[in-house]
């Protein structure tokens, strides 16, 4: 029993060390994001997610956003998260209203996850919707490269 407990603790500790913690600068204020994008001459990525209820959103977060590769790519973008959780304690009511305004303009099909690229004026450049069970992020990286080539 002690060996089993030791092995469990060892593998949990090892896996925690193996995963690099990826911290991203997600903004929630779109007007602030537009100012930053204009100043830094970067496109904006708006990520529409249902953080507490959308399984594809959770998988995309793990497979794409929380990787060292995306962290490197993120340096070329201003990131905005528009979360639509079902739990009321995750975001404020004011934030929920702001996210609804963003969705009314950029997520009219109400699809999750949805990533929309816009310029500093808010003009939509392109978008990529959904994520599948194959957990293949190649399509998402191609999307980022395409936006950077346009910009």
C-alpha cells in the first residue's frame, strides 16, 4: 500500500513539473483591447467560450491556449476573452453584459468555442468556430498564421 501511495504521489508530482504553466494576458474590456491593438499594431483575438459548461472549449483551452507554442504566438496578438459561464459567480453581471454586446456583433451564430480576429477598429478579419474530439490544433495555428499574414 505504501508503494502504491508513493507511486501515485511521484507521478502526480512529476506530471505537474512536466507541464509548463502558461500565463496569458487575457483582457475582458474590448475598448481597452482596441487601444492596445492600435498602439502595438496587433490584431485582436476574441475568444468566445463557455468556461464551465462547454466541453470543446475546455479541450481547446488545454490543447491550444495553454501550450508554450500558443504562448509564443500570442505575443503577436491582443487577447480578449468573452466568457459565457452558466455559474453566476464566475463573471460579474457587468462583464456578462459586455460579453453579450460582443457576441451580438461577433458571435451571431452563438457557437462555442469561437475565435474571432479583428483589427484595432473592430473590423472582423476572420473567425474559426468549434473544436473537435480529434483534438487536432493544426487548423487553429493555420488560422493564426493567416491572420498575421493579412495584418
